[in-house]
C-alpha cells in the first residue's frame, strides 16, 4: 500500500463525473499510490476499478459512502472493506437508492414549475444503475442553461432555502455503523465539520457512535471548517478515534482535487487489520 493515500473518491457509479476506469487514470496522473472508491450507497464500481488498476501497482480500497440522517441533517459514513455481498447492507443501500430516485423526481417536479426541466433531462445525466443525487439534477439544469455549473446550481437553485429541495430516506447513523461492522467493514464519519462548530456532533452522541463501532473521523477534508475540526480533534484523542484525510474527488463536478488531503499509511494499515469483509485490491 504505497503512499500517498486518498480514501474518498466518487465515480459515475454515483455522482462523480468519471467512470471507475477514468478515475483510475486520474489517480495515476495525480501520483497517488492508493485510493478508495467510495461511491454513494453502492459498491457497483469496485470491479471496474479493480480491473483498471490491474498491473499498475496501485492499491484500491473497496469502500462506500453510506447515507444516514439525524433529524434534518444528512450524515455520511465512509465504509471501508465491507463484504459487498452482505445481505443486510445490500437491502439497506437498495432502499436508500430507490428512495433517492423518487426524491429526485419530486425535486424535479417542483423545479418544473419554474424551469424548463424534465425527469428525462435528469436521467440523461445518470449512468445506468448509478446512485442518483442532486448533482445529476444540477447537471440537467446546466444542460438547460439554468445554471453555469454544478457548484453554482448547488449554491443557488438547489439550496434548501429555495424550496425545491426534498430530503431522502436514510437510516440512523448508529444503526448504519452496526450494519457496516456486521458486513466486516470499518466505519469513518465523513467530513464531520462542514457545517460550522455548532453543528458538530455532540460529545454524548459521538460516544454512542464509538460504542457502536465507529473507527475514525475524516478531519482532513477540503470542506471541513477549522473550528469544528479543532473540537473534533479533542474528541478523537479522548475516544481513541483514528483521523483520516481525503479529497472527496467528484471529477469535474466539484473543485476537490485528488490527493489534496491524504491518510498516513499507519492509519490505513489499522483499517485493513480491522476489516473482515474483504481485502484491498493490489493492482
Ligand atoms: P444529495 O446527496 O443528493 O443531496 O447531494 C449532495 C451530494 O452532492 C454530496 O455528496 C456532494 O458531495 C455532491 N456534490 C457534487 N458536486 C457538488 C458541488 N459542486 N457542490 C456541492 N455538492 C456537490
Ligand atoms: Fe457526492
Ligand atoms: Fe459526503
Ligand atoms: Zn463523498
């Protein structure tokens, strides 16, 4: 497992703009030694990524970014080296993906009242079988000339304050952590400080997540805010949580660059040691 190590990337199997094969090419161009493919609520991109990495010397960590929810707040969990065949996890992710689809249709029907956009426009932006999200709606708005790019669509039209936004079903993080552990995976709380210091997970709640099996916090992430990170570094020490760093690369859909944050090899070695779901792919 060569460094540099980037443990959070997306392909077109969810809301990244590159196929797993193209992503592997970008990872090599960026000079990484190891990366994790962590598409939203699916492991369907793993095999293509492994095939593309074969013979390149890259290590690929099979992962997933699992959607969870606490009240109105969306909480993402990175799940590393899960067994992709685990039934309970498969059923849960299938439900999330199905509900993401109906939720996206609802958002589009709301948008259609004010913009020239149809459900077909959105489906044009989604690869076969991919996990659907707001990024695909953003791309459809861009294609219709309603927004200059994905990020602008997120800042403006798709922002919840405009009333088109609809949340989607997602399980409770406590349940999700248990599900990941039962599938042999290692759960890390993704970008836990993006929303300002008051929105950081309360200490008591974090203690429960740790009891359920949380392994670490993704504290080095382009969208984390320093004040929240400072608080969470204290909790990480107190609870013995690992700290990871990653880019959350989405291709051209987001400004995040591959390898802009990385994870030390020793931390990845602990993840590999704890995981029983599957092994890294050595290409
Ligand atoms: P959703 O989960 O469907 O509500 O959509 C949120 C997702 O959009 C998150 O995973 C973000 O990482 C992703 N996303 C992709 N591109 C962008 C962007 N340019 N700005 C904000 N979020 C983005
Ligand atoms: Fe995403
Ligand atoms: Fe996320
Ligand atoms: Zn992500």
